[in-house]
C-alpha cells in the first residue's frame, strides 16, 4: 500500500538525516573539486549546484556503505564522483535535447551556449575520473568506465530512435538500463565496495540499485504525462515533444486505432502540440491503459528491490533502503 504524502515527506527526511553529516562532507568535497582552471566551468558547476538537486545518487551510495561500515573519506570521495558524473550527463543531455529549463531554471546550454556546455560536461566527467583515480583501485575504475560506456551507448541508442513510433517495450527497457539503472547500480555497488563488503554483498547491492533505477525511470516517464510543470521543473509532455516514445506510450500504442496512432505521429512529426494537443494525447494514453501498465511495471521492479534488500539484517540503513523503494514508486517529481 502506498504511503501518504506526509508519510513520504517524513520518510525522505529520515533517509536524509541518516546521511546528513556524510552529505555535508560530500558537498564540501564537491565544491572543492568543481573549481576549474577556466571560470566558465566553475560558473556552470555553481549554477547546477544552485538548482536544488536531490543528491539521490550519492545518498544511495552512502546508505549502501552504511549497511556495512561508517563511510570513510574514500566513500565520501566516491559520493562526489557519482554526483559529478550525474551532473555531467545532465549538461550533455540538455544540449542534445535542446532543453530550455532544468529543475525550473534556465539550463546551462541556454545560459552559456552548447559549445561551452559540452566542454564543461566533458570537464566534469574527467574530474570525476581524476578523483576516482586517486584511490588507486582497479575495481572502482572498472565500475566507472563500464558505467560511462553504458550511459553513452544509451544516449546513442536514444538518438537513433528519436522520432520513431515503432519503439518496443524491449527497446525502452534497454534504454532505461543503460541511461538510468546502470548509474543507480554503480552507486550501490560502490557504496558496498567502499565499506569492504564481500563480493556476494556487492553483487546484491548492485542488483538492488539496478532494480531501483529501472523503477525510477519508469516513474519519471509516467510523470512526464501526469505531473505539472511547477512540480516537474520542466514542461509536461516534453519527452514526446522531443521525439521520445516512452513506456506509457508504448503500451498505449499496442491497442491504438489508426486515428490514435496518427495523433502520436503528428506530434513526432511537428515536435509540438499545436495540431495534436497534449490533452488529447494524455486522454489516449489513459484510455489505452498505458499509464496503469507502466505503473504496474515500475512496481514490479520496486518489489524486486525490496525483496533483495529484505535479505540484509535489519538496521537503520537497511530500513532506509527499503523506504527508498517506496519513495521511488510514489514520488511526484
């Protein structure tokens, strides 16, 4: 059963409180490591930092670490590494998507232009790897290199499929795996690694993170249809406007009439909702059970994540990771 909004807010606060001191150390590390020799890099980093990110990825890493041990300075550094990588992907994604806003504020590419933003994203990636390299640990580098390759592969696959109506559920799962779930999995694996966990425990935490990441992106795809711009921080219906056919739409199209299919083709062709209003698209997706089926699929993955983390001994960190699955499933932003 889903938690109420107040309960969700309290749960989120409890999770944050568990690692609040760790996050403060991570933020200090992040500010120190985000200062570039070129002022544009530092300005973009400060701009993104001021946009109010939830720090979900470093939180997952730190709580995963706390399942086994207190986070060491190396764990704090790794938390900064994953946040830098995530930030770099946001900068590059906004350039590729020609996004105008990020979390309700102008995106970096709108403020500094595409060329500067791409180079700043590259710098953030390299800075993340430079920090990781200081730990002189091949397993960490292997995780991060594999992660980066997966994420770039995902971006290239998405570009290949932009504007195509015939995207399948398997296509969507592949993209979610590469673009989102792989990063969540790396965060939880790295947290376990930083605590000196066994190979079996690291593999379980990686699987937990992957399942959570799959659910997270599916909920994100649902919110693109159902949320409000003031909550989402970007226009609703943005994915389809950008030519992306996501899971709720894939499910709806499976039983679509010729007219309904034409509605979606019109948006993909125009890249706007002038001839095919978003309200009509939303009614179609709801009518054809696209949103319901996508929610059910997301709940399958959060259920899998809960099952995995339920095998660990009860502790504040274990309960926090269990609660994170509920937060992902029920979030509205």
